[in-house]
């Protein structure tokens, strides 16, 4: 049963990430979409950490796991570095770490 919940959450999370990122990239070449989904995903993960197993499987493992993306974050960081946009790369890295930790902490505090 939990496996099906993970699959369902992932089936919602991955397309949601894609849609949000594609929408935001219409307005900027900066990786704000990936930043946003990673922060929201960190919050969702923290919020559901102490939930029932089925809720955790659906929301944290399935949805947040597919919604967030380490690989795209790393590619965005690497491309900024390659293009010598060092300030953009540093802001993306530090803001993602700080706000991701704050979002997860806030979610856990609210749970």
C-alpha cells in the first residue's frame, strides 16, 4: 500500500515541479523555479516528518521526493559557474541551503 502512495505522490510531484519551473523560466533565465520547488519541498518534507506512515509515504517520499531536485539544482549551479556568473552561483547555493534548512525546520516545528 505504501508503495502505491509513493508512486501517486511522485506522479503529482514531478509534473508539478516541471510546470512551475517552466512557467517561471518564461520570465527569467535564473533558476528561481527550481529554488522555489526545493524550498517548498523542504517545507513539505519537514511538515510530514512525524506524520502517519501513509501520509509520510505520499507527501514526503512520493510528492516531495519527486517535486524537489538535487540534480537540476547542481546543473544550474554548475552552469552559472561555467558562465562565470560567480555571484549568481554563490547566491543560488547559499540561499538554497539557508532557506531550505529554514523551510524544513519551520515545517517540523509546525508538525
